[in-house]
C-alpha cells in the first residue's frame, strides 16, 4: 500500500480491536477516500497459532460496529463494492450498480441496524 493512502485515511481505526473487522473498516475508509484498486491474493493459506495476536486484547463486536459506523453489513460491502470472489473487469472498481440485489441488501442492513 502506498503511504499516501495510509496517511490519507488515518490508518486503522482505534475503536476496533485488531482482527475484529478492522480490515473491512480500513477498506471502507479507503473506498470513501476514492481508492478503487483493491488486490487480494486468491489461493492463499494462513495459519493462526492459538490467537497469539488477538488473545490478549479486549474483543469488540466488530460486525455490529461496522454496521453502526457505515450503515451496511460487511458482507454487503464485500459483495457489492469490493466484489470479492469476482474477476476484476477493468483497471479499477466502479461504483456498485443500484441493482435490486444491492437495494435489498442495503434495506436488510438498515433493518438489522435499527432492530438488531
């Protein structure tokens, strides 16, 4: 990641514990700042050793915090904005199309935010 993007969005948010939705929040901050180039590694393997990095921190409800902060679930952001699991058509990600599926997902997010 270019340093200019890191400093533009202020890095990771301090209200989220490491590993508890902090990556999704950081990606959303980048999206709102205008970043449209997100590259993920497809067939990677990650080993976690008994929660060594997150075992000593107070964990937050990252999914709820993301929903409250951004007004949509992480899965809505991943599916319609970042398009995880879909091949990239072009150089940069365009704004999501206002399809019935996106509108339905955003509606469900609003209901979940309001009624839990």
